[in-house]
C-alpha cells in the first residue's frame, strides 16, 4: 500500500472539510450564538493538520484498490473526528465520544443521535449538524472527486471504494465528470425542495390537499 499517497489525499480531504467548517459562521454571527470562535478553531486545526500531511507526504500515482479502501476508511474516521470538534468546543456535549458519535452519524447519514433535545443546540451548531448529513448524503470522497482535480489519480478506485452497491457505473467517461454530475443533481434537489415547502407552494404541491368539488 502506498502510505504516502493515502496520507496526502487524506490531508486534502481535511482541508476540504475545514472549509466546510466555515459555512456555519454566518449563522453564528446572525443569531449571535457565540460559536464563531468554535468554528474558526475547528477549521484552523483541520487546516493545519491537512497542510502538515501535504508537506510530509508527496502525492502518489497509480493508486490501487487497496489504497482506495484505505483512503475511505481513514477519511470516515478522521473527518468524523474533525467534524466532532465544534460539538465538543461548544461545551454543549461534554463527552467527546458523544460528539464523535454525533459527527459520525451525520457523515454516514444514519440519523442516530445521543441528544434528547436537539433544538437546544445553538443555531450554528444545528446548521453544522445538518451539514454533516448533507455532505454524507452523497459522500465525502465523491465530493472531493468533483471539486479537487488533484484527486484524479486513482479516482475510480476511490469512487468504487466509496459508493455502495455491487456495481459502480460511470455517467461520463471521466470519473470526475461523473462525480460532478451526481453533485449537480444533488444541488438541484437541495435548491428545489425548500421551494416546495414554501407556504405559497404548499397548496399546490401538497399530496393531501383538499380538492374543490366539481
């Protein structure tokens, strides 16, 4: 197994998720929940670790299937650890094992939680919790293949290691294009569904709306 290449890719994924950790900051500022420093610290730690891995390990060519599975396993564990930091630093979940469980539940989209009252969390923490589910809905590796061309080497191995099911068909000749198509559809659904839940559209799209008598 090409350990250096695996850790180099893992470093890039850490940096990618670190950027995602910045997305709750506007919500924290808007609702004034005091969690801005929490997300800055979490993103900073992830970025530093990712840059350190990039500095220590050079990218490898011709990654094999074993390397792809190693990247996926390491990513699920490492990214869940990074995603748990905002929960832990917020002080709302004092046990780190609970924070790790909540983060892993999001990235794997299992939907399980250790919380009895999720609504008591600050707004920005709730947004990050939802973000982990959203990212996990398509998969971290597929996301990285879509937006990080540097992961193009060994892309099919990573794609096959990440995607469930017995077959992993491509939608385009290049695996990066396939990942972009999948994420394009995912973004489209994300944009359309809130519109369908808008009060002005609920009367039209609600499946159980009452029909006017003829």
